[in-house]
């Protein structure tokens, strides 16, 4: 018995010692630093190759009929558009026609244009600045007026804030694909009752280096206030709206309108020309003339209501400004009349608690001749850019300094005269020459718009920033 007790005690003691040793090992493992093993994944960086800069011009104005006025379902162009382009420093441009299968009368001489700046042989790919614009003055049947627009880069998404398909109002959507990859595009049309069911606006094929022209009335008939969301699920397109007006038997103008800035809580337009208000006021009692009234067209693409402050300010030193408060319902297009505003040039700023899109429309009436202009909201540009001024009456460049500080800059015809400008906070304008291109340099970022106003002729277009350069890619095999 005593021997078994001694043996058992020995086993217990041995177990205690073993546990103590194990505990000491664990404690030491916790206290002593463990060897670290790190592995850097294999990778390499790819610098994207420089690509040519490309713009697409929408081409000549179109109508629903052929040259004889027959076949009301056919789309055919009328006249030709004049294209002006410019680069800085001077460089050669490659200008080729885009196919236009929806225009039954299209030829290479009248087709929309593809304008490309080839890849430079040396130096950074973005060293050359590039811009282009087109215009057309027309007096042919129901198409009478001036239509000017910039030649834009293709993108996967854009917003068109313009047009109408009510009686006497004709609108087309022009989709240009200047790239080498076919595009597939969806159009969503909104109005004063919300989104419009338009099956014909889905899966629109736009072949490489070609355009498509669609009658907006075929997608959204009898719609007074369309806003069109253009989305490319494959490829990219440059989008525009052509709108024309006939009141009774009297032509009421024509316009070609590019995209507005994407949805944002702050939107701006500049150079808004209010003119002929007394003559227009006399006609507003007739409901067919209601769209002579200058308006802002606003839309909330989200799901929350928006509270918007609108500031309408004269573009001159010491000019007056007026604020308005507007509530917007999401998914519904709203028009705010710019009434009781005297003749002059104005900028409009909208501050919203929800992202919105916006555009402005004004009319001019001189000696019984009527035209109208659409103004797109502005994107911020860099400190250097090119402005191409297509032909038209009295073109002016409107520059908006959105900062709180004064800035300095120059507006120069390439290889010619140069003017110095002080860019105070707010907007200012500079007279331009038709058919010219300019280099604008400033000490800080600005936004810019070109507009025209003459005897019964008006038009406007925004200067859009180029797409950002592709960034280097890190590849992990």
C-alpha cells in the first residue's frame, strides 16, 4: 500500500511538473516575438498608350420629309453645317465623314464629321489642346434660324435638357459614335408626369463611325418638357437634340443642343440673353406662343424632393441679382419662368440639397422674325483650353469664375491678338470673331459658354472639358 501511494504521488508530481513546463513554454511563446513571414505579390505597372483625341459633330439640320416635301416618315438633311476647329499648339487634324444611315439624302459632303487629333510623335499625349464647333443658319420652309453647338467627345452617359414634341414642335435625338467600337444605347425620357414608357428607346445600335437620328415624337409624343437620359451599355456616343418650332404657319426658330452637366447640387448657366421682352409679352396671351417665355427647365433624377435656390444675376459690374426658392418633385420635370426680367445678359446659379440637371431657354423676336436658344449647364474646365467659334452673329465667350478669389487670364486668337482679362468671381464676357479659334489661359479653373445674338437669330453652346487621361494600371498576374 505504501509503495502504491508513493508511486501515485510520484505520478501526480510528475504531472504537475509537466504542466508547469508546458505552461512556461506557452508563456514564453506569448512573450517572445515570433518570426514574421511576408511576401510581396508579383506585379507590374502598365502605362496606357496615348490615344487620339476625337470629337463628333452632329451634322446638318434634318426634317421629316424628302426634298419634294413628300414621305413624312423619311428623315433627310437640309443644307450643310459649317465646322470650325482649332488646336494649341498648331497641329494637323484628321476630318472624316460619319455614316448617317437614317438620313436618306446623306452624302460624304453633308454627313456629320469625325474630327481626330492624331497621337503626337513625341511628348505627352495631352500636350495639345483641341476644340471644335459647328453652326448652321437656315431659312428653308419650316426651318428658320441659327443652330450652333460644340463638337463633343463620346461618353457612356449624358443628359439632354431640351426639346418638345407638342403641336408645331419637332425634335430629333442625334447619337454620334466616332469610335471604332459599336455602341448600344438606351434613352430614358422624362416629362411633367414622370418617366415615359418608350420601348423604342432601348437597345439602339449605333455602329462604329456612324450616327443615328431618332424622332423624339416616336418615343414621347405630345411632350412639352422632355429631359432625356442617354446611357450606353456598350461603347460611347456623343448626343444632341435638334428642336424646331412652327406656330401656325410661322416658323419659330431652330436649335441644336448638346448635353448639360451631369447631376450635381450646384448648376450654372451663363450668357443667358433676355431680349425683346416687350414684343414677346404681347404674344404670350396666345397659348401657342407660351414657349416664347424664357424658362429654366429642372429635373431631380433621384428619389428625394429637392429644395433649390435660384440666383439670377446680371453679367456686369454692379449688376442686380435676384434669388428665388423652388421645390422640385423627384422624377418630374419642372419649368420655372424667367419673367419680369428686363432685357440683358444674365447668369443663373442653382443650389440644391439634391443633385439636379438644368437647362435654360430664351427667345428673340425682331421685326416679326423669331428664334430661340438653349443654354446648357457648365462643367468646370482646366486653366487652359481651346474655344472654336463657328459662324454666327456677334459671338461672345462667357467665362465663369466659381472661386472666391480674383483671377487673371488671356483670350488669344492662335498666332494672333491677345487680350488680358480679370476673372472676378462671377461671370464676364469677351467678344469673339466668327469662324475663329481661341486659346484661353487663366490662373484658376473657370467654366465657359459661347452664345450668339443677332437680328432674329440666337444660339448657344457650352465648352465641355476633355475626358480625363487614362491612369497607369498595376497588374497582378
